C-alpha cells in the first residue's frame, strides 16, 4: 500500500495517474515555490491515512514541464483530483492542512456514492 506520495514522471503518468483504479490527488510543485513545500508536508502526512482509497502523487514541474502542460497547470501549488484519468476538480486557492483533508474527504465520499 502507498504510504508516501508517488513521484510522477512522463514515464509513469500513464499507468500511475491516468489508468489508476483509485482516485488520484496530483500535486504540481517546484523547489523554488515556498507554499509548495507546505503542501508537500501535508500530503506526506495525508498519504498513509488514505492508503488503499486514494493515490497521492506529485509532479516537480522543473523536472517535467510536459505533464504540467498536459494538465493545463498555470500556477503553483496546484492540486488536481482525477478519477478514471479525468480531472474532476482543481484546488488552486490558498488552503490549510485541515481544509485539504476536508476537501479530500468530501471528494472521496462523492466517489463512493
């Protein structure tokens, strides 16, 4: 079971994200982005709590801009919620750790309905 966010590259995006049988929370981040570091810490704590229900993944846009372009990511940090390879929700506004957990719980409940 996944306990840490997966690092996604062009080689793994198809199988780990687009073909995932579970919903995917995809984090776009960069080393030079201070808010991205906070979100990364929250996701590292969140991932084990949702193991088996959700894939938590991250893309370093400085390493692979192609994936950011593929998902039309214009600003950082950006969190995308995908189901069956389709982006259903985007979290682009400022958020705190509690708000992130509420967002995930709400979307997981919709997924299970």
